[in-house]
């Protein structure tokens, strides 16, 4: 006697219908979330590969390495970011953010890393978002990476730049290392003013600590390269530093 | 040091300047939300205080009247919230964490009230209507609604116990029927291991407790045998 | 001068070849891991659905509910477990265990839950593994769920059984609840003898604590049902308990 | 209590009895592994102690001879490990955590030794060969191999510093060349954010330090200008 | 490096040689302890698993008999432990951490068993006796004893609940009296050991839970009115 | 329930009415503090961001000028804080937790700035003066001051490294002298505040790092041999 | 190093000398407080032990008498605390953390005792009076008082359960009325202190539990129908 | 409740009475130890402060003299500790945790001092002698000694860096020889104590750093070529 059937017909059926709707809603949402998570994992894995490709840079293979990295990055955009774009629209951008944020952060990291190595400048959020525009059906609101994910990706970028700088110093590209140092310092300083106001900044605060450590690592490396260079200058008979330092 | 001291590139500065203003804007939006949410919280605390009197066997109609008056207030507040969001379409879920807990409480109060009045479950669309919400713009999240309904269920055992203490022996039967149906309906959902599932697990205990009270009343022959008053409001017999 | 080309030809090329192999190995492994993780997520999501389906059981719809649950479970096996089977072979079973373990545990949970509701008995590991045999190409070593994942899934099963028992008591199926209680106690007791020896038992130790809580919850529920029943017996004029208790 | 006290079903008992014996078996397998691994650890500690003498400028050939003798011992131990696993095919990775750290150390020692002797990197297949391992049955995990190589790289800066202190000014050049190549080869790998990547990051610092020492020697005109001895063993010039 | 290789001072060498042998000795002592403790752990686990059957309303005498048989085994093991220590007087507390946790469990099992048999608390001296321990040589640490007693108390609520379910309505009264006295006795101690203090805090919840079970039985008129059987063993009525 | 609704005692009501107003008052006091503290935090963040430029070899005077301008702002804010407390004497430490962390940061910035200008430690009284604080009314807690000084010390290694990179080889000597004296002075305190003690432990590493930088410069013969400019400001040589 | 050993500036030395003496002073103050607080803790533990006997249905008057005797002792201890603070005005809240937890316990005991005697809530001013505290100098913090009251409420369910077990069926009604009023009074406060808010949330469960006991008594017809004894003391009927 | 109040068994009471006195005794013993340990800590902090001056190139003999004077004080304190333990034989390790950390620091200071004076490692027996300890009664635990030695080794890099900065270019060679021997001696131990093993791992970094300083001196031709002064005391050349 306690099954749903025994309530007055109309109320019971609307009740049942309503829960049917709720069930559909939850099923659809969960399935979409799963698809987004999978797309995000793909983006992460492939963006990491782009980053490793950029790290293969050295004095002589610069163009070639970056060409390949940019090609790979474009493939990530077309093949995997487009999947995200297909899944997400409207309020999903924020509702499902936690499901795709790791992938997008890694993508930002890869894209900005390529760009810095190519031009020495920061790839702006607007520019990244512009590259995503063609992926969307023009009728719907296009996927736009949000500021928070961009900044979180940028924070990780500084770790990669630190690795790059250490490598460049071993390769005696001291000026390049100093350029990186300056760039990372600027990012760090700009972020100190933004981080406290970010939504849910606890992640970012941890990343700031890591970033400061990266800055210090680069500074220390530049310091020791500089001190060594200075010693050479002050050695007797070292009149032509440049020819040797570049040798 | 060669070239080390020039200032950061202007485009870098410009972008971060923009971010700073965007994020500060978002911060002030949040402050606005917070102000409204504090009022929602305060109104619903007040409403809750009033509703609690049903546990003390105050005449139900009087209790309901007061509570109903506060729904209007809540509607106004949610309207203000909706207006705030009209300026930033699509960002509903960015700030969702700032009001969801309070909204779940509001839903639980509305649903309890509705049930006292009609004996039926307040549906999602009805809840939106009461709060003046509009799904396409600023709606009531379905999970918030469902969590609110679970909260309402948590109040049931206490209500039944106090009603029986106060001499209303028919109450357990009605509540048991209602909760059994509700529980059956919830079982149609596929949940994740999240907050909602935990709350739904709690509903099992509410149902069990109400069943116990029903049993207590029944074995003592206290329950009315007839089933006369049907479904129209739980609290009719009172006052 | 410091590029790889300048070393003696033979050594350098074997060196290069070797690292080419290592790179391939790592790329393949990571790609496989990703595919396995995705399959595991699918298994998890769909096994959870089976569990929810079983929870829809009540006194009157038993057959119908279990039929559907078993059908859904068979679909999980065919559609998703088969993907795992395709990816894994030989040493992968253990090498990639962490990638698929969550899914397999949930699958065990779902399969044993169905079986208990149908027969009141425990579905053995050998029986589960037997159902997986047809999925494999007969030429390769078939996927076999390992004891550890089985036991971890079993531990979670007790949580579902606890939920089931509470529901049964509300539905006045006290004897069924007591049967569940007995079953869960037996599993708990058997596991106390095994857990300390399990590989990496820390996960399982946590689950044992949860399991004990589940046992206690069921026991308390049986206790209060029993005490209420006894009170009825001792009330004056209650000579026909059974007719009422079942009413 | 109706039917509550019968003992658990026999099939349940039987299955758990089997599990218990399987898991106890696995435990005793683990004990066997542990015993061998302790010996591996002890032998490699001994070997390491001997190799450390190169930092104190002991005659290299003598150092190498002793260390080489211990490779045989290690081979015997890995053979015992392989035998243990012959009984449980496919379970290599179940117990991998029990020996991987020691094996990484062993690889680093073998690789260092090999480099001292030949100036070349010990390849994965060569490492397996030295330890008598066989990829199809009981091989050397590639990640363990790579981590071991990173460990070896970590020893390089210390070696270079001490060699220069002892008057071998040509050493930095050779090591720098070797490490540069090694680093370039590693850069071809796509790593995850795991232990191996962390170790690989460390290699950058080794390379940098060796480059510094090379620089120190070069600016003082201490480095030999010719490139005569080519690639055959780093330590030839010594003793 | 000129003169870098002269050997270290002989007294240094001699000292470290001595340390080596002492550390080996202490290590092998620890291995011996570990072996015994593993057996203690295993025996007490079996005993525990057997005792769990009292919750399933198995005939208590049968349960007790089996458990009692295992006490002899434990006694033998503790005897072995004591012998190990006879060789190194004064080092009881040096290695105490290696067996204390297992001993606390053993005490809890003995105390639970004793209580089932007699209805009384197993005293410290009785526990030592059962295990063949001797305070002057190798005794039972008081805090270990007290922690074990707290663990036993944690089993009480479950026991009472299951006994009532099995139809023994007098059990809660007996247990309540026992726990109340035990709790009062503990309260007089000024506990400084943090772990023990925390465990004792938990006893309050056991007591509260037993009070509630007693209440449930009493309010329904199920508790026996007579008080005849006094104090001899909790489980007499059963089997 | 008969008679359930008589109202609670008037004295109870009166007491809670009073509590309510006191809690509101304390709450609004806290809001006022929070508002000022947010501004302090924001100002000091800007000041910090400006000071970070000394690591980038910006002309020091320019950096200092900007920072000095912000001290005035801070002074105004602390003045507002002091005014808030003038109304509730004796409650300084009640709300201390609400501003102490920000104040420690402020002290560290003032001390760093002062040291850049004068080469000396900013004294406690000087810090109070700069912020317009008055010990008898609303002073600077000594532990906050000391923690701020420790934070300042943490900046030293980075500063020294970057100064040397920018070509100022005399900087390490000056900083080393300063830190050595500061460290010695701290050592005489018997610190009981755990946080402060931990921060002070960190100062040892700052000192060690500066010693190493000094060593790096000295061993290469880069340090100035003369000792002419004495102590007046660390940054004189620059710009 | 030439000239490395000149001593630090005298003002620095002087400042740290002063800090040293202030830190010592504050440390010894803290030691004095700690000594008194230990005694407060010990006395209140004793008092608590005595009060616990009400759960065992000991004659209430006897229980109360003993407990009352200890209030005098506590008063003496708080007097000593107040004296310690007379020497350092304005620092009450600096050391508040050192005694607040013990004071909350003391309040809970006093309030429980008072309620047993009078059936009323011990007011804040009454609590201060009992402890000889004086708001203007060394008073009882309001939040400490409120937390103490919550602790007292936590004891109520246990008390009610045990009283009913012992046959006092009117107790639940009285306690329910008391707790309902108390809960309603608390609800009006806008609690910002997180700990207090959490404790107050707990009071809801106490209330619910007491309602259930009341229900149990009522449905079984055990509750007294009359309402005769009014409000004077909960425990009158006893002994 | 009928019969609820009979008192617990006398043997239970007696046992807990005994526990109470034993726990009190152990507590007051611990207080006595704590008092002595606080003085040890304070004396060794003072001694440490004095020894730190060697990093600032103060004349070594003067530094040593002061430190030596404090050894007598420490001896007195350890004597007091030994006396406390004379009353409770066999309990050394029961309270070992209360003083071991301070003792490790003391050993590190004594060993550093001894090394400055003689260039040799302070032996375990010598350390016991200096502190008036007696192995058979109250000796110095070997692991505490070894940990203390590791702490001393941690100071070496800093010492060497500062000595070279101050112009003593022969110091690295001496320290390197000492540390190399010490490290080799340690390597032969099969360390099972985790903390000690970790500390010993750290010694590798000390050795490496000293090697680097030695390298820095050598490559710049700063190291003395002769080997005249032999081994008698590191600091002879100074002052
Ligand atoms: Mn990265
Ligand atoms: Mn589950």
C-alpha cells in the first residue's frame, strides 16, 4: 500500500514526472562531466608533450624545434580543445570548470611557453582565446579560457622557464638567461598584486611560493655565471673576454 | 648589467592592469552577493525560528501565516541576486559556492512549509516560482533543490515525535506515507559519491525513525483507523 | 661542437637508437595508461548505476529490479570491462594496476551486490573471473581480477549492504535485515584475518574502520527493531504479533 | 534470534581460506625478496664505498678492479631474484616497489663504472647483460634504468671537482661532453610529472656545475688544448 | 693530491669497529623481538576473530573455551620475550615501542574474556599472571594495561546491543554497573600520557551508549525486575 | 502539550538581550578593524611590489622615494586603528589576531627600507614612530616587531645575490656584518613564542647564504679591498 | 678579515637587552598563570567527578552539598588569577588562551549545579559572583560563559535518560522546557565565534534527544499528568 | 534504581589507588628531569653562542677558553641527572626522549670544540668523561653520540667558508681530510635508526661542500703547498 501509485493520480504523476526530469538532468550532467574530464586529460598529456618539445631547444636548432612545437600545439587545439568546445556552452564554463581546468592550465602553459621562446614576450589571454574562436559553431557562445585558469597556467610556465634558464646558462647563453630572469620577475611581481583577490586563491598561493623559488634559482644561476665572468675579466691577460665567452 | 633594468613590456603591463581591474570587479561583485546572502541567511534564520514553533505545538495556521509572510521577503532578495547576475551572464556557477548553502536551507524551509499546508512535495518549478526565479536566467540549481528536500526530510522525525507527544496520533501515518513516496522517488536518481548522496543516505534514517513512531502509535491502538482526511495538508486537524 | 653528431659514429648512433627506443617505450606506456584510466572511469560510472538500480528494490518489485540490474551489469562487462581486457596483458595487470583498480573495485562491488540480493550469498572471485574469460582472445592470457581489488571492492559492498539493511527495516523486513547483518559480520570477521597480510594494506585498514561502523549501524537498527517488537509482545492483549508485524 | 547463529556458508569460508593462503604465500614470497634485496643493498653499499675512492684520487684501475669483482656478486643475486619470480609469472610489477630503489642504485654504480672504463654510457641492454637479466622473463624496468642514469649524473660534478683538485685538468672537458650528450638524449623523452622527471631536472644542475668547472680550468689555461686521447675511458691518463 | 691518502687514526677506527658490533647486536636483538611480536600479533588476531563470535550469539562457553586455549600460546610467547630481555637488563624501555601496541591489544582481549567469565575487571597482577610476566624482571607496563582496558571498554556497547537483540535483557544492567565503576576508578587518575588520556575520554561515550541501551530496555519494561544472579559472569544465562 | 508555551524567565531574556547587543557591538568593531586592516594589507602589498624592484637593479633612490611615500599612508591607517581602540581600552589583545599578521609584514617592509637607507636596524621605537603608534595606548607588540625583523632578514640573501650580479661587490660584506650582529642579538633572547622561534631559526640560513655569497666574491678577488664608506646606507654606491 | 670584529651599535644592544627582560617577565607571568590554572583544572575535575554521581541516582542533596563546597575553592583560585593580572592591566586577553578552556568547564559545572538546585539558568552575573569575579577588572568573558552553558546542555540528554531509568518520569518535561527556552534565547544571538557557533549547533541535538525521551515517557503513559511542583529545582522529588 | 549504588570491588579500588601513586611519582620524576634539561639547554645555548664567534674569525684560543669553562657546568648538570636516575634503575630509556635531543646538541658542541683544539674526533669515551658520565650506570647512548657528531659535521662547511674568507687557505685541506675519514668510518655502520641515517646522509653534503671549497682554493693557487703543521689542532695558525 505504500507504493507511489496510491497517491491521488495527478499529484503523483507530476511528482513522478518531476523526478524523472531530475534523473535525466543528473544523468546528462554526469555524462557530460565524464566526457569533459576525458578531453581535459587528453589536453594535458598532449600539452606536456609540446612543452617537452620546446625544451629540446638549443643554440643551433631553435627554428626547427619551435616549428615542430607550434605544429604540435596547433594539433592539440584542433584535436582536443575542440572537443571541449563542443561540450561546453553557457553556464557550463563555470559549472564544469573543475573538470577541465587542469587541461586548460596545461594548455596555457604550453602555448605561452612556445610564444615566449619564439618572441620573448607573453602570449596574452585575448590572443589565446582568439585562436579558439574558429573552433566554435558561430551560432553559440564560444569557449573562452577564463582569467583564473590563464593565471594558474602562467604560474606553471615560470617553472618551465626556470628549467629553460638553467639549460641556457650551461649553454653559455647568459644574456638569454637574464632575459628569462627579468621576464619571470615581472610576472611574479605583477601576480603579487593580483593573487590575493583571486577567487579561491589557495592553489595560486602555493604556486606563488614555487614561483618565488624559481625566480631565486634563476637569480642564483645568473649570479654565479656573472661572478665567474667577472673573475675572468680580473685575471691578468684576459683582454678579449667576448671572444672567449662566446667560444 | 646589460639591459636588465628596463621596465616590463607595455603589453604585459596592460594585460595585468586589465586583469587586476577584472578581478577587483569580480571581488566587488562578490561583496554585493555576500551582502544579499547575509540578508537571505538572516531572513531564513528568522523564518526557521518561527517554523520551529510547530515542534512546540503552537497552532499551525498561525505559524504558517508568519512564515508565508517571509517568503515574500526572500523573493525580493533573490530578485536582487538575479539582478546582480544580469550584468555578468553565464557566471552563475562562478559564484554559486557563495549562496548555495543558504539556498539549500531556504528550499528546505519552503518545502516544509508547503508540506505542512498541502501534504505534497514542493516541486522544483514550484520552488523557483515561490522565489521568483527563472530557469533561463537565474534559476534554482537542481542539486541545491534536492539537497534542500533532504534537509526537510531531516526535520520530519522531530516533527512526528513532537506531534505525537502533543496528542496528534494521525500524524505519523501521513508523514510515513509522504516520506516513503519521497524516498522511492529519490531512489530513481543516479548519484555520485558527493554531498547529495550523503544527505540522501540520511533520509533512510528519517524514514526508519518515522516508521518506528508510526509503529509505536499503532501497537497501542492510538492511530485513527479511518483514512478520512486524505491528502490536504498535514496540519489541518490541529489548532 | 657539442651536438651529438660529433661522437664516434657507431657509439653515438647506438646511443641515439637506444634513447629512441626508450622514448617509444615511455610514449606507448603513457598512452596505454591513459586509455586504461578512461576505461576505468567508464566502469566506475556504470557500475555505480547498477548499484543504484539494485537499491530500487522493495518487497514487491524484487525480480523486476534485479533483472534490470543484472542486464545493466552484463552491459558493463561487455562494453567496458572488455576494453580493459583489450588493453591489458601479461605484466600490465600489475604494472598498470593503479590505473584501473578504482574501476575494477566498483565493478566487484556492483557484481557482488547483485548476487547477494539475488541469492543471499557471496559471489566468489573465481566466478567473476569466469565471466570475464569470454571477453579475451583465447590466444592471450585472460584478464583476471586480483584478490586485492576483489577484497577492496568487497569492503565497499558492505557499505551498500548497510544502506540496504536500513531500508529493509523501514520496510519491516526485519529478517532480511538480520540476514544482511549476519553476512556483513562474517565478511568483516574473515577480513580481520586477512587484512594485515595484504600488500599495501593502508587503504584496506581505512575501509575496515568504515566497515565496522556499518556493522554497528546494522546491529543498532536490528536492536531497535527487536526491542520494539518485544515491547509489543509484552503489551497486554497482543496475542497475534505476526499478523500485525507483517501488516 | 531466528537463524542468526548458523556459521557462515561453507563456500564463503572456503574462499577466504584460499585467499588467506594466497596472501600468506605472497607474504612469504615478499620475505624471500626482501632477503635478496638486503643483500643487493649491502653489496651495492660496499661497491659504492669502493667507488667513492675515485674522489680521493686513488689509482683508478685498482678502484675499478675491485668494483668489477662485485658485479659478479650482484649478478648472482639478481639471478636469485629472477628464480623467485619464475614461480609466479606476470607478477614482476606486483613486488616491484620492493627492489626498485636498490636497483636504481645498482644501475647508477654500473653506469658510473662503465663510464670510467669506456667513457660511454651504459645502455639498458648492457645493464641487463651485466646483471644477467632477461627482458622477456625478469628484465630491468626502463624507468629504473633511466633513474639510475640520473643518479650517476649526480656524481659527476663531485668527480670533476675532485679530479681537478688532484691535477687532472682534462677531466672537465670529457665529462662535459658526455653529460651534454646525455642531457640531449634525455630531452628526447616525454616524461610525466613523476620521480624520473624530478631526477632529470637535477641533471641540468649537474651539467651546469660541470660546465663551470670546465670554464674555471679553461680561463686559467690549464686545460690541455689537444683532443688526443679521444673517447676510450675517462680515467686512462691517471694512476 | 699529495698526502691525501694517509689512513685515519687507529682509535677512531677502533671505536667505529666497536660501534659496528654493538649496532649489529642491537639490530639482531630487535629482529628477535620482531619475530616474537609478529607471532603475538598473529595469535591475538586469531583470538580476536574468535571472540567476535560473541556478537553473533554463539554459545558463549564454546567461544570462551577456544579463546582460553590461546592464552597459553600467548604465555609461551611472552616467556620468549622475557628470555630475550634476560640477557640485556635495563633495556626494557629501550625497545618498548616494538611490542607495546600488540600488548595493549592482548590485554584488551584478556580483560574482555575475563569479564565475560567473571563479570569482574581483570587486574594488573592477574594479567601479568596470565601472561607469565614478572614485574621485577619483565612486567606489564601500567599504561599499556590501562590502554588495554580502555580498548576493552570500547567493545561493550556493541556487546550489549547484540545481547539484547539475542534476548538477554539483563545484560545492560550488569554492563552498566561494571562500566560505571570502571569509569569512576579511572577518573581519579591524573593521566599525563596523551594517548591514554584520549582513550579514556572515549570511555565516556561507551558508558553513555550503554546507559541508553539500558534505558531502551527499561522503558519498555523488558528489563528483568529481579536482581538475583549477582555478579558471577556476564554470560551465564546464555548458551 | 499542556502548558508548554509559558514564556521563559524575564531575567534570562534580559541577559540574552544584553548579550545580543554586546555581540553586535563586538561584531561591528571587528568589521571596522577589518576594513582598516584590508587597507593596510593593500597598501603594504603595493609597497612590497615596489620594493621588489630593488632586486631588478632599479636605481635605489627612486625605489625608496616611492616606498617612503606609502609610509605616510600606513601611518594614517594605524592612526585610524588606534582611534578605534581608544573607545574600548584593554581590548588590544582581544582583537590582536585580526591585524598582527599584516603588521608583521609592515614592520618587515619598514625595516628593509630603513636598512636600505641607513644600513642600520630599524628600532622598535623608530618603527612605532614611523607608524605614529604610542606604546602606552596602542603600541607595536614586541613579538610582532621581532617577527617582522625576521621576515626582513629573509630578503637579504636575494638582495645580496642580485646586487653582486649588478656589479656591487661590496654589498655582501656590509650585509654580512649587519646580519651577524642581528643574529647575535636575537640569540640572547629566550624565545617562547613558537612561531617567532621558528622564524628566528630561519635567520641562520639567511646568514649562511650571505656568508657564501661573500665568500664567492672574496675568493675571486672581486671584493673591494678598501673599507672606506663605512656604514651609511647600503645603497649609496648605486643609482 | 680586517676589521670584522667591531661590535654592533649600542642602541641595538640596548633594545635587545630590554626585550630580553620583557620576554623573561612575560614568561614568568605565564608560569604563574599556568600554576593556578593547573589547580583550577584539578579542582574542577574533582567537582566533575562528584557531580557525575547524579547520573547514578545518588541522593541529589548529598551530591550538591559536596560540589558546593568546591566552589569556594575555585573562588580562591580565581582570586589569585585576578591578583596576578592586577599588576599588568590591559593584558587580560593577551593570556586569555591560557585559561579559557578550563574556565568554560568551570562555568558548565556551576551552571549544571545551579540548575539542579533551582531549575533555572545560572546567569552571567551570578557566575561571576560565585567565582568572585569583577567585570571591570577581571571578569568572565561572555563567550566563555556561553560556551560553558553549551557544555552544560550537552549533559542534559544523559541526565534525562538516567533519571527516567531510575524512575523519575517527570524529569524530561522539566528539562525539555528548560532547554527549549535556552535554545530559543541562544537563537537570537548572531554568533560570530566559530567555536561557540559549533557548540550551539550541538545544542539542537541535545534538545532533540530530550524531546525523544519525553516522547517515550508520554506515549507509554508514564509522565505525570499534573504540573504541580512548578519550577523550583529539578531534583526536589528525589532523595 | 534498586541496588544501583553498591560500591565497586575493593581490589579494583586498591589497584587504582596504587596506580594513582605510581603515576604521580612518575610525573614528579619527569618534572625533575625537565628542570635539569631546561638548564642543560640554556647552558648549551650559551656555549653555542660563544662558539659561533669562530665563524667571525675571533681569536680561537679566547673562544675556546670560554667554551671550556661551560663544560664544567654541563658536567654538574649531567651529574644531577644521573643522581635522579640512581633512584630508579632500569628506567633510563623510559625517559630517554626527555633529554636526548639536548644531549645530542651538547655532544655536537663538545666535539666541535675538541676538534678545534686537537684536530681529532672526540671519542665516545672522551665525551662521557667530559660530562662525568659512566656507562655502567648512566652513560651516553651511542646513537645520541653519533647524531651529535653528525650535527658537528653540519657546521664544517660554514666554518671552512668563513675561514677562507678570513684568509686561512689551509683550513679546507685539514677539514677535508677529517671529514673524509669520518665519513668513511660512518659508512661501515649499518644504521637502522632512521633519524641517524638521515643525519648521516646529510654528512655527504657537508663533505661535498668542503671539497668544493678546497677546489676553489686549490685552482686559484691559494692553498699552501707544504704540509708542515701536521695534525695538531685546526686553529693553531690563527690568533
Ligand atoms: Mn609544467
Ligand atoms: Mn559504494
